[in-house]
C-alpha cells in the first residue's frame, strides 16, 4: 500500500477540524493550533461553504422550475470557484506551517 501526504488535503482537514465541520474530539489540540494560522474571515467562509442547508437551498433553486442540468452545473461551478478561491487564500497562511511540519508527516 502506498501512502501519500498532501499539503492541500492536510490544509482542508485542518480547516475542518478548526471550524468543527467534522466532529473529531480527539484532535482538539490540532484544531486549536490550526485556528491560530487562519484569519477569522477564512474560517467563517469555510463554515459557510459547508453549511448543508445552504447547499440544499442552492440545489433546490436550480430545480425550482424543473431539472436543468445547465442551471445545476452553473450553481455547482460557482460553489467550486468559491472553494478554490478560499483554499488558495487559506494555503497562503498554511504554507509556512506545512514547510515546517510536512517533512515529519511524510517521515511518519
């Protein structure tokens, strides 16, 4: 089995643990460390993008007048663009942390 460590996957996981969008009580210390890396705005937007009700509403808006693949694709593309922008912004804060701690994760 091949194991690969990804800075972008670790970034995403760090944001999940920090914002509580994934429930993991055993990684509270890690979440606290990560919360010091990112500005509040990035954490708020990450939480908002993970809000199930907002995602559900986005899909329902597309289906209001029937199933429209183009409207659904457009809506999901907008969501994808927001995620991409957010993760790029967040990585600029995470990069230094990764450069320091990434080698130990790869080693482990």
